[in-house]
């Protein structure tokens, strides 16, 4: 997914609790889903950033030869301006763009038990 084009909030916003329990029925389960998704997003962005920065690295770095690379600085500034992974995960959850499942609930349904 292209997180650069995603129109999510860049700052924390107060939200209603009911909005987060709509899919799972449990706010704690929703927090677990959001946490796992935010970790996935964070890893994807980190890998992408490392690939871009590795293009500028040189094999023989000496303390005397260290200089500021303008392109590296611009890339770093761009990634700092992106929305935080938790805010992106919340945006995706509220817009039903996250697929999640609970294996224990599925097993309980097969056995005829109910969590509710």
C-alpha cells in the first residue's frame, strides 16, 4: 500500500469508543488488531526507507569524509512528515480496510459455543 498518498490524520484525534468495537465487539480485541497492523505498517515503511538510504551509502566512510547528503536529508524529512503507523492503522480500521479474524472464535463456532 502506498502510505504517502493515504489521507489519514497526522495528529491524534479524539474518537468515540463505539467506533472501535463495531467490527470485533470488543475494544481490547480491536486494540490488538490495531497494534499488529501498526507494527506491519512500521516495518514496511522502515524497509522502504532503508532501501532508499542504502542507495546513498558509500563503502569507505571515514570520519574525515563524512558529509551531509542533501538527498538523504530530503528523504528523511519526507518520511518524518508521514502519518504515524498507529494513525494509519486506525484510519484503515475505521474504513474497513483491515482483514482480521479470531481463530478461537471460529473454533468455538464450530463447537457450538458462544463468546457473547
